[in-house]
C-alpha cells in the first residue's frame, strides 16, 4: 500500500529471532499482545493473520477501536460470529476487507 508503514507486529509466539527479523525489516515495535496495537493512536489499520478461531473476536475489537481491518479469510467458521463482525461495522465508518 502506498504511503503505508508497518509500525508494530504482534505475535503470541514472538521470540528473539522473530523480533530481530522484524526490526531488521524496519518494524519499529514487536509485542506478544495485539491489544497494544488497538491502543496505539498512531496506528490506523490492523492486519489480522492469526488462527481462524480468533479472526472474528479480534475484528470486533479492532472495529470498536476505530481501526480499519484487513482480515485473512475466513472471518470465522461460525456464522453467528461473522454476524457479530457485521453488527460492529454497522455502528462505525470503519472499512473492513477480507482477503485470502
């Protein structure tokens, strides 16, 4: 994306090797807690590439935090959880994209 900057990577399994790789690629911060990204006012969008069972919950949290969302497919295997994402979107101007 033009003019986009990757500021922070969150990975529950972040270790020294992955952290060094990310920082070597120009990533400013690494964390094990994705909620740090949600709380960072400098971050406008979140890319969700976690396990499928976490996509919908993280999506809703990101939408509620006012972050644009890019989520890998599927959003969830449970249609009710997908509906929760859709309901969260109705309450905001946040853009939501899902790609495979």
